[in-house]
C-alpha cells in the first residue's frame, strides 16, 4: 500500500473513532466522566508499547520468559466493554505455555463493595497479597474474568524503586483452583 493511501485510511479510521467517542461527551460512563480522553490515552500507550516490542529484535525472547504458576504480575487490561475487566491490576498466573499465560485478575476490596463482587460465586476472597510492603487490602480473585495473555504483557510490580517478586500462597491458589473447577463444571438453570 502506498503511503498516501495508508495515511488516508488511517485518517478515516481516526475520524470514525473520534465521532464515536464524541457520543460520550458530558456523559458519565463506567464511573469515568473523562472516558474518551482516558480511552485515547490507553490507545496511545498500547501503540507505544507495540512499537517498542516491534522494534526489539529479541521480542520472541521476551514472550518466552518464564511466568510461573502462582506468581503475581502487574498488567494493563485496557479499556474494555461492559462488565469486562479494565485498567491496570494485579493478576496471578494459573498456567503458562511457550508464549502465553492463563491469568486470573486480582482486585482489592473497596469500602462500598459493588454488587458484582457480592453476587458472583466465581469471585473469591483470597486475603492479602503478602509481598506488598504497605497499604495492603484484602484481595479478590476474579475467576469469572480468567483470560489468556501474551507473556509480554506481564510486568514485575515496581514499588518505591524496587521490583517485587510477588507470589500467592498454596492456600490462596487452592481457593482459586477450586473456583476454576466450579467454572468448568457449572450447570446453570438453562443446562439442567
């Protein structure tokens, strides 16, 4: 494709994105009045990260790095739709393959617990992330949001200039494993 056609196509797509984001002008969406700006900041961040990954000749090596089971990593789940999990959070590795890892997002308990944390039996209270030095809050494993990601997405959490090697306990992993089993064998009303 010639550069002029590429630029024209890119401009067309960007104009459509702008038009769709203008729908949210002065509207509150997902507790975020600045959703269009925050969404575009996230898109910019993703494009920068992808440019870095693409320009790095050893990008396959980064995808093949070990991301062991029960280790906790920092990941940006992005800006998603509806009840999908959003934004940067901790996650725990359930299983890794050569280039990807199956992860379960982790979320801290808030003062006013939202309905989605109370009504789902696939959201497990796992207690504290023991490796956080301060400001610890009880955490939940959101098994209902289990997903597969590239291992390039998983970052070691940096706290006050130090990288923390965080890991869930065997007891916490057992709680998550039992809930994953519920997810796999769940028989809802429509299946009975």
